[in-house]
C-alpha cells in the first residue's frame, strides 16, 4: 500500500440490524474508545418502529463518541412514508448535528444546516455529484454497487470528500413491506420485532438450496460480505477519500484496525483479507460490484488500475 492510503479516512456506518439497546450502546462505546475511525454515523435508517428502543441511549452514545474525537453524523431513514417519519427527519436537523440524508425527503428539512449524502441516494455520475455539492453537501457516500470505473469520474473534480462502501453485507433494496415478519406468519404492524432474532440478518436461499440474499426487516442485503480490502490501493489512486465499514455482530474494532493498518501500509492486503475472513467466521467475501461483475463474486485486486 502506497502512503496515499494514509489520506483515506474510515467511517463506521449506522447499525442496520435490530440489536438490543444495551448491545447497541455498548457497540458505540467500544467504537468510541478503541476503533481508529474518523466519522461515526448513528441512527435507525431501516425501520422507524425500532427507533424508540435506542432513543434513551442516543445522548450518551453521541457524547461518548464526541469526547473520543469522532465526528458524529446522525442518519435519516432510507424510506420516509408518513408524517411521523417526516417529523423525525426534521428533528434530526434541529439536533445541532450534521445529518446524513439517505432520502431526498430529508433535504426539505435542512434549512441551511450541514448535511452529508448517504449511500442510499443514487449518485451515479459527476453531474448528480455536482448537484448535491451546490446544495451544500459536505461529503458524499456513493451507492455500493458502483464499479471503480464509475467511481473515478465522480471523484475527479469533486469539491467534497467521496466515500465508498468498504465492508459488510451490501444494502440492495428497501420495501414498504416486511418480509422478515411475513416469513414468520406476521404482518408488519404486528411484527413482534422478529428481526431482533437475526443480529446479522436472516439468510434467504434459492429453491435449489443455494445461499442467495439476506433479509433485515424491510431491507434486502447481500448474502456475501462486500470487502474492498485488497482494492484499497486502486481506490486511493481513484481519489476516494473515505471507506465505510458497516456494523455486524462481530469484532468491528478489529475490522477497523485491519483496514487502518492496511491503509497505512503496515499490513499487506492479502494478509489483511485473510484476517477479515477469520473474523467473519465463514461468511463469504465478495468485491464483484467494484470490478463491474456480479456482486457476489470475489475478484483479484485491481492493482493495475490507472487513471490514464
């Protein structure tokens, strides 16, 4: 890894899964105290029904993160469907924190406040990037399905830091309906919060028994863990400014340390990949989207990437 990787920051994304408030709180406490990440995104973005459970702890969490020198960003929901959720988005902008907008509905409430663009807003080219720069976005997280050849034109000439999804099950879709409840014979309104039984999401297979996707309440994720650890050099050359790590039920402090050591040139990419595979305890890794092939595939490092 060239020293250019040292200029890439790390972001810990929001917890996507329905964890208990104690587990959720303790996760962020440990991130504050031990993880070499620069930005931490906090908030329930998948299902607003979960929000009341962690609200009693959010003040302590944000204060702990700030005291540790992390930049705290509050995340808005991916899908806003009713007045209560619109009001919640307004409350985020009134909090005094920078807000990550994951739906353009949130931007109606910004009122001149600082905001960033989350990976659930479709920024696929330099024109859409420039549009959000003009609106005042301070940083932009790109959708995870972009290839490196699509990322590079967006980063070229960017006036704000550009972030890419670097580790974790890839968010693929969001729905107004909850398959997680439906598969248990329940409705969304009376779901009994069954998604809490699957701290990394519920695996879904094909009729042939092959691993396929993962369900997290109303959200669909990849079965594999998207992992760009062997592509960090190429991303650095492509002027990417930040890598996002998505929380999972594993040692995310160790994950952050592995990424930081690799970016700093202290750990070889292949050795880092092997460490991450052991931490993931059997979950398959992939980087297909970055290589412009099927997302579930694992491809060799993009070491020969050139800006031309």
